[in-house]
């Protein structure tokens, strides 16, 4: 029983602290954990342990079924996590229909390509490759151009760019350069 409580605490801690750089994953895993904890409460201890161990592994690997394979299968963990976070930010900013303007709707694969492009723009605008210093203005200009040139309505594009900037600043401190 103590091991089950320990696993539950590890899961809660991982969601709270390890997923700070991915708001979508944090939100989804919070919901998944809440649902799964309720579902397994009446299972035998061995089955509870197995379910919690599996959930902890999914959180550690940031495995979410809805993440397209083009991102989920990337071999480099850091790149995969960054691109997954940008993909998640776009999902959070879009409505469920994935509509980017009055008449255009995206599919998840198209959205994944935008996440990859966003990651490339941000990585190409690092001022110092050894630290997280970015050229904030260049990132803003290039991200807005990417999104608006691909028919995202301007307010949606601004929301996505602002959310990404906030995430970069939150995760890397006040070292983003103007």
C-alpha cells in the first residue's frame, strides 16, 4: 500500500514539476491521472500498481495518443518535447474543429508540421547555443509570418506567438533578448 501511495505522489509531482514546459501535456496528464486514479481505486493492489507504473512511464515519456507520429517518433528527446509543446500550444489556442480562419480547417498532421516549423524558427534564433538566449523580436516576426502567411487569422496567430513567448520566458528566465 505504501508503494501505491509513493507512485501516486510521484505521478502528481511529475505532472506538477516535470511538465512545466508543456502546458498541454500538463493539462492532459492531469485529467488522465484524475480519471485513472478514480477507475483503479477498487482494483486489487497488484493491478493498481501496474496501472500506476504504466501511467508514470507515460508521463515520463510524455506519451499522449493524440500527438502525431511525425513528432512522437522523433529520436531526440529534447526536440520531441519542444515540438510536442508547440503542437500542444496550438491545440490549446485553437477550438476543437482546428479552424484557423473563417473557412480553413487543419488536420493534426498539418498542425504537427507547423509545430516543427515553429521549433526550427526558435532554434535558429538562439543567440547563444549553449544557453537559452533568443532573439525575441526575430522570433515574433518569423512566427507571425509563418502563421499569417499560411492563413491563420491574425488574432489566432498573435495568441499562439504570445503563448510561445510566455513559455520560453517562463522556462528560461529573463534571458530572452529584445
